[in-house]
C-alpha cells in the first residue's frame, strides 16, 4: 500500500547527451514534475516515469503509436487511470528539444522543464484538444513553471 509521500518520478536517461547538455537534468526534471503535480493538486503518492532520449527513439515511438513518422519533442503515455497510483510515462527527445530551445531563445534546461510539466499534466488527464482545455492546461503550465522560477513559455 502506498503512503501519502510525495510523487515519485522514475527517470531513465538513455541519451548521454542530456547529462552533457544539462548536468543536473534529473534534478531539473524532478522539480518540474513536482511543480506540475502541485498545481494540479495531486498531493498523494503517485509514480510516473520519464525517459530522456533522442530523436531516433522518439520518432520510432511517434510512428508506432501516433502514425507520425517524424521526431517530436515530447510524448506522454498515460496509464489510463489519472487518479491511480501509476500515472504512466513521458518521453522527451534531446535534439528536438534543443532545436526548439534555440529557436525560441530559451535555455535548454528551461525548455526541458516545460516539456516535463506539459507531459506530466497529460498523465494527470489534461489535454489541449479544445480551446478551453488548452487554456486551462497552459495556465497550469505557467503556474508550475513559475513555482520553479521559470518565465511564462507562451509570451
């Protein structure tokens, strides 16, 4: 039985470039995930996984699960029970994240944190399919990022 401890994030870094680019990437990701859970008011114990990978691996997953044969920045695989203890997993690709950060004139660390928040909110049942849902999700992202000292990514 799970206790009322804080959310647990299991991180797999399968692309060494992540640690070279952001030496404290695991700490950054844990802080971003915790902020997402806090703004979504998920205080009880949950587990989520996070895989930091490369464009090749995420492209394979994107093709297989979504039918898009191209890399993407983040994929979320909810467990199907946003209220259960195991939320699912989030995967983030280094090269795409790096390109986007450079294009947006952001630090890689800040953009990666935003993608972690975004992915974790998907695991918690939020989406951006409708305009209303997108506004709600973006507001939660803004609040989560502000909790960890990062600027509004939508301005």
